C-alpha cells in the first residue's frame, strides 16, 4: 500500500511511478509538488521516479492568488 497525504491509501504494484500515484488519486491539475518520504521529486522525474511499497507520498497543488 502507498499512503498519500496521510489519508488516502492506494494499492501498490511493481514499477509504480509518481505519475501512476497521481493518476490513481485523481490528480489532474498540472502544478503538483510531490515528495516521497520527505524528498521532493522534480516534475520532470515523475514518470521515472519509482514509488516503493509502504512509501509516504505527499502531493500538494500549487495555488497562486493575489
């Protein structure tokens, strides 16, 4: 299982990437900051960054305003 934002648990599978996690959680907004076990993952690496079973993932939408 992968725990996302301390509240959502999704099933893990071998080779799962950050993109897979975001898709499974329904994130569609393009500006999302992701960390795995406290380490920030660059947006360019989402499709290559593997998430391991039991990892803690944080995904936050970037919001701008004035």
